[in-house]
């Protein structure tokens, strides 16, 4: 974990791009957002950035790399809640709650900026629009967890996989890290299985089926949408829950 | 749906009680919260208060009664996401998102106050502390959806039921509507089954088992904790994810 010098002029961060989907950010707003990126640190794969039960109220904004949030159950089993990509908050609940209710760890090397409760409060005091934007981002996170719930409750293995990889694609495109044709993806089949409530064997079979049907290919760390429209139809993927259609609050 | 006169002096609302678990609210803060309760309306059972796909950006704060949020899937099946009790927001995402990604309807007659995006923005501008408090409340909502996810992914039917009824008890106590011994609960076995991903027959059997083991009784619209501590142990219920331990932000 190393501290890096402040970069106060980074106005085009993934977080700024993401929040811009909700609120038109002025130069002043952007300066407040970039202030949140002051204390930037590097973390290696598997390092516990946030752990269940910790009480020191720290959150991070992910600047680069991928992370994973999960819960450990009393028996020791793990449930992955979601993956985080650049521009996402890690452990927003940790900064607001007395104790963190989940774990976060990098699945690639990451660079992330520490955000304290005091940082958030002073940012919100400077620009209340930013408060609604962060509330929007938290609501989008909740909407994604709801989709995981629908996955486990109501979607077939194939629908789950298609829906999940389409969602990831939409999230990555929002922050400039993917195209309609596909995206780089460091997730292992093991992580996918854990997140989607499937066995690794099942994940393997579903991905092979999707490839053979000409829908999508997930190989060598890259997801390629071979037939985007057919995939959207298969998964009944309605992007409304991601709310990416450009700033509502102008 | 009928309008009721403004009640600007209601400083002890369920919402104020709930937010007070996170932030010590000054009289000025309380006035801003009670302003959110200006436009109070009554809704009957089953009325669509918010519907999937609507674009008119309305949310509500529940003043009395119970509601239910759910998603309708393309095939027509329904997945209940959560139930709402007094002090809870209904459709907070609807007010921030272009289109609502879920439905909300009362399961008892409810009284609720309409909240617009403009109301939220002006409240946050008046008191940024309130913005963090609402963000806290949204985070608690997300934490509860995560627990539903863990329910479906990792908990047995009995553990799910125990965990869920303990959670509801904690939420109700926070707003003064329950005791350690139990609470009034209008949920049918059908609604419980839908929320917990069980069949109605299974719900019936699990509730009978819990009663016969002297853990809890759910009869005639009342949940009674016959052995609270044993139930907490059975469900491995760790309340940290609800963050009810008194104001962190003073």
C-alpha cells in the first residue's frame, strides 16, 4: 500500500463520468469530485480492503482495476454480492455504518482513493447536487443487487449469465471501458459461479452453449457479444434499472 | 387518494426516529424532515403507488401501514424485493431514475407523503447532514436486499424465516412499533413465501416447526418471539448490517 501525490486536476475520472450519467456536473462540482480522489493507494490481488466487522469507517472510490464484495457466513461459506469496476464506491456502507457488513478485495491490482465520512459530508455541504448524485449511485448499486436476487429467484442459468454479462458491459461502457462489441473481463469461472449461484461446471456449460449458439464468447479475458440483440432478448435485459440514459438533473 | 392538511409540527415521525439512529438531528434538521411530510395521502390495499416503467419521478415516505416492493419479470412472474414499514422510503430509485425499475403497493391501508426530486435537493441544500442520513437509509435498504440474496443463496428455509422475522422486528422496534417480545405483522404466508423463495406449503411447515421448537409463534397477525436468543443463534442474526446502535454522526 503506497501513497501517491495528489492529482487535483483529474476532472475526467471514472467516478465523474459515472455521476455525469445522472447529474450535469459543473466545473466546481467536478473539482469537489476530484478532491475525493486525493488519497490514492495501490492494493494487490486478494488484500482485504474492507472487512466484515471493521469499525474504522473507510470507503474507497475505485480508480482502476476490479474488486469484489462478498459476505462470509457463520459456517464459513461465502456469497459474492457484486463486482466493482472503476468509478464504483467500495464499502460505501462501511463509511456510514458503525461496522462494515461485508468484505471487499481486489481481483486485479487496483488503485483506489480513500474516502472518509468527513470527506463526504464536506463534499455534500459544498454541492448538494453531488449528494443526490451519490445517492443515485448507491441506488444503482442496490438495483444491481436486486437483479442478483431476481437471478437466484427467477432466472435460468443461461438467462443469469447473459443478463450479468450484459449488465457488466453497460457499466463498463459508462466509464469508457467497453464497447457494444464487448470488453476485457478478468473474472474467473469460479468467481462467476459464486456470484450467480451456479457450480463451476455449470458456468462452463452455459458459456459453451452461448458460444455455440453464436450469442457471446468469453475467452482469454475478453467478453465478445457475437449477437448483442439476441442476447438482450434472451436475458430480457431492460437497462432501465441502470439509468444510464444521460443526465436527468441538469 | 385524498390530500390531507399540512402538519408542520410533526417532529416525531417514524422517518425522524429512523434517521436519528444514524445522525443526531437538530431542531432545524427535524423541521426539514417534517417538511418532507407535507403532501400526505392515503392509499388502499393493492393500489399501484409506483409502477415499473413509470417516468414521473415520485417517491414516498411511509407514515403508517405496510407496503411491498417487487419486480415483474417478462414471463409475468413476480419477485418480492422487500416490505416497507413506517419511516421507510418507497421508490427512492423512482425519484432519482428516469424510469422506476420496480413496483410498490400497499399491503395494508397506508398513509404516505409524496417526495419529489426537488424536495430532496432543497432538503439536502438546507442540511447536508440530512443527505448523509438519507444515504445511510438507502444503504440500509441495500444491506437488507443483500441479506435476501444470502437467504436465497446460502440459508436453509428455517434460517431464512428466522432471520427475516428477526430483521423485521429490529426495523419495527427502531420506529417504535415492536418490542423484543414481538410485533404485529400483516404479512400473509403467501407474501412470506414469495419474498423468501419458498412455497406456501414450505412456509407453513417451517413456521410450525419454529413454534413446536418453542422459538417463535406467528399467529393471528402477530409474531411472538418465544425464545429470542435461541432464534438469533439459529439464524446467525448479526444486526450490524442494520446499524441501529445509536447516532454515529453527532
